[in-house]
């Protein structure tokens, strides 16, 4: 199995997909994009539970931290060693697909 535990804020590379949502891990934020339908059936319940677990993990990580009152935005190029997450995640996803097939 190619599944790996998604640890919020742990890195700049993990991507989790739940339904039509793409959840991207970053060291300073979690980015969620896409759509999801939580239907009134067993598949809808399963998706809702996955989202609930994800958000519970995010809240738990946030509660462990000494948080600033507001996150300062990084200047462009401030972290040249970090590839833009979307570009890095697309590249990583292609490598995983090849490894898992």
C-alpha cells in the first residue's frame, strides 16, 4: 500500500485527496482546494469522517504550538530551497503514481 500518514504542517510535499478535495501540506499552512459532496448515504458518511479526522489532526497540531497573533507572509524568494508547493506536489504525485502502479 502506498498510503502515508498525513501529518499537518510537517513538510512541503504531502498531498491528501478526499473526494474532490486536494489538501496540500505546508510548514505554515494547510491548503484545501476543490469540491466535495457529502451525500446522505454511506459514502457521504465515509467522506465526512475523513474530513473530520483531518480537521481534528489540524486542530491538534495548532493547539500544540505557541501561535503568533498573525502569520507573517514570506517575501517572494525568501525560501529559495522550497519549490512552490503546487509544482512540487504535482511532481511528487507523478512519482508516487509510477511507484504504485
